[in-house]
C-alpha cells in the first residue's frame, strides 16, 4: 500500500515537472518548473555517486597541497601588505568547526610562516608552483567532467586559468574586501552615514558584503575554470546557489560540532583532523553541486529526467553528423560566416557540449577542425570527397569503441543473413553519395 502511494506520488511529480509548458500557464510557472527540473537532475547526479567520488579526490589533493599553496599565496600577498588576510580567510572558512577550526588555523599559519620561499631555491619554488598547478588541474578536471568536456584546451587557456584562479583570484578577492571595508568605514560612514537611520541601514547592508563576495568568488570559478564557454548568467546563478548552500551547510555543520561530543569521544586528539576532512568534503561537494547547477541552467532547454541532459540515439547521431557536415560545407563554399559550437547548438537543437562530443570523432578522422580562438568548426576535406558511408562508418567505429567483439557473442545464421542484407541494402542506397550531393539536392529543392 505504502509503495503504491510512493509510486503514484513520483509519477504525479514527474508529470507536473516534466510536462510541456502550455500557452495559458501563468508567467511564474515556467521559472518554478525549470528550478524543479534542475533540482531533479542534480539530485539524480548525486545519487549516482560521481560527485561524491570527485569531492573525496579533491579532499585528498587539498590535504597534500594546502601548506605549499598557502605558503605561495602568503609570499605573494605579503608583497602587497595584505598577508594577514590569509588567517582571516582561513578562520572564516573553518568557522563552522568552532574551536577546532581556530586550532587548525593557528597551527597551519604558524607552519606556513616558517616556510621561507627565498631560501627554497629554484627546485623548491618549482615544487610549490607545481603543487598549486596540480590542485587547479584537479579542480578543472572535476569541472570539465561536470560539463562533459573531453579536451583540456590550449596551453594558453590553461595558463590563464592557473594564473587567474591560483594567483589573481585570491589577490583580487583580498583587495576587494579591503577596498569595500575601507570605503564603508571612511566615506559612507563619515558622510552619508552621518544621519542616524541611514547609518543603521549601511551597517545592516554591510553585513551582506561577505555573502555577496562569496557568491561572486564562486561565480568567478564557474566562469573561468571549465574549458568551455560559460554564460555569465549561468555562472551568477550557480554562484548564488552555491553561496546559499555554503551558508546553510556551514550553519548546520557548526550546529553539529557544537552539539555532538561523539567524535571527540571516539577520535580524541584526532578530532580536529577528522572534522577538518569532513568539512573539506562538504565544501568540495557544495562547489561541485554548484557547478552542476551552472551546467544545467545554461542547458536548461535540453534537460531530461532520465539522463540529466537529453540522450541521442545512434540514428540521431548519424543524422546530426550529416546535417552538421552539410551546413559547415555549405557555409564554406558560399563564403558565409563559419559555425561556432554555440551557433551549431541552436541550428541542431542540442547543447554546445554535445556538438563538440559529436564533432570529436569527425575531427579525429580528419573531416573537420576547430579554428580560431572562438572555436569555429571548419571542413578539412572537400565536400565531393567526403562520402556519406565514410561518415557513417566513423560514427559506427566510435560507437563500437570499447564494445564486445561480435565473434564472442551468440549468433544464428538466419539472423546474421538478415542483418547482412540490411547492411548491403544501406550500401546500395548510399553508393558513392557525398556531402556535395546533399548540398546540391538541398540547393535544388530550395
């Protein structure tokens, strides 16, 4: 009885959330439905366990890199006279841990201050920089996995991500906090804040600054780190959701630490380390969930309850590949603007990441290439020399990658004869058809 009620409730929720919008729906229903769909697919991803594995991997990497990274940041920020902000930032980050957070911060900062980069030599400095880059690479790999990006991008783009996230990011964050604090205390409070009610309003509004800066920092990560084009609107939405989750989880964790003596009784002197690892895991999981929200919000038109984003069948991939080659060859011959992944996404009705995944086997086969900084897809083989059966064979090979060998599977003569007849019929229909033939037929029809 209870199982039937749960099944009925789930079926009703599925119909309500994933039903096609109607013209007479109220204006506020569409945003609510999109939010519910994103929540649905994010929870689905969490239940599969991939985000948990990536979060645990990042915890391990962070533990190895935390001291070298902080030492390098301390040396850089010291040149700007704001090295004391590192301790403040760590205290804020570990605030949910209570007294254990203060203890870990004091010991870590004391150890970092003993690391003198000037006497490490070239080998030591290279090790510090390598550790920082390794951490950022791990973060970028996790973000690329969420975005289903297979390529690491150019070396220039990777270096830009390393510099912006590893060096400029913390520096800009600390400088921004200092400027905001100075402005609020000197200008606003001494001039506009001279009036009592306005002064109270400014003081209350200033309490929101840390939350806004936190959301902005997450939005910056989601905008810069993934090796794909992320829209500013999606990054801002992901940053805002992550910031809210960060505050809520921090409050819940602080409540847990303050009310539970179980860990202290079990782990004794190691309780600080255990709580630190748990909080690191929670923090990275929040960041990855926010990255998923950014990804799904940007591709909200292609959401699917079963697979996150819509999944293409093999026949659909064949069709999309032929359409893709036809449109880029047509533009190449007519001198029109070449196609970016975003433009192809709108033309083909699939997400940009799916365009890149579909184009990847064609690129490896030498039929297309990505050109320019904005990654425009251009043909690398003449249309009259690109046979349709060659394209379909490339797709079949890519689909069979990692599959079982046909000779190891059960067979039957009658079934094999029928399937061979279908293959022969397809070859007979295709003959020597090329992409140029498809373009000429399209031109004649128009």
